[in-house]
C-alpha cells in the first residue's frame, strides 16, 4: 500500500540520520530502561503528536492517546481498562512526577459529544465512540446550556471542558490522590489550538486556559 511505503521511506530516513544522531540515547535507554518523569494523556488525532509539539527526545515522555484524551473514572468492574492500566504503570512503576492532559482544537470526539451525532449507533458503526464520549455528558450539558451545540465557541468550550473532566477523573484513582496529596505528583491541563499552533495551559487557580509563554 502507498501509505505503508511512505512509512518505510520515513523509517529509512530515521535509520540514516535520526537513529545515528540519537544512538547514545538509545543505548542508554536499552541499558538503563525508561524513566520518564512526565506522562501525557492526549488525543489520537493525527495532528497532535505530543512528542512533536513538545520537541522531546525518545524516553522523555510516557504517552497515552485515545479519542478526546479522556480518562475514565477509577473502577474495578470486569473489563479491559487500557487507560487505567497505563496510568497505573506510569504512576506506580515509572513513578512519573507530572501528568499532563492535553486536549486540542477541532477534536472530532468532543464535537461528537457536543452534537450527540453518534447516539443510537451500533458498536463498529460509531457505538464504541459514542459509549466512550458518554464520559463527557455532564460537561456537555453545561457547555450546551451556555454556548449551544454549534459553532467555534461551543466546540472550543467543549474541548477545554474535556480536559477538566479527565483531570477530575484522574483524582478518583487512589494512587493519584495519595501522590498528589504528598506532593509526589502534579496534575496539569493544556489545550493545543491546531489552527494557531499555540499551546494553552490551564491555570489551576482560575480554571482558565491561557497561552503558554
């Protein structure tokens, strides 16, 4: 497929220039293992790669990406808890010092949550996404009441509100609560505006986002 061939072209460039340039770092990561101090929870959107946005080297950030950068609340019900497993690994085993939840502009998951376009769809036809973004129902109602469900202002408000939902849900995990209370873990929120190329950081005191300096 042409798409895979394009990936292989990139791989060859990486082998020719990228890997040799980073060889010492890779050798150290192999010998010592990874020890990132920051976890990033971001969206799967192809336009918002955290490593590219923050211009970091291999081994610097531990990344989890999913639709709308969501964290489900802590629960022990049977099932496969991918985000929870990654969070547990980062906090308990890697002992990251900070967790950043990064939303972004033009987020399809947040727009679907806002407009409820995927409601009543079957799994495999949109139902999995619809079930996932139910995590935003409460926040969605508040946004819709203030901004409606259409337009740039409503969509951006929903995207920023989603970051707050994930941070709140992070605090339902006992290990996160304990480490945050002891000062061993810091939670942060951010929003990347694709159309502007600007990162907005959440002020934990005001609950507002402002462009990073």
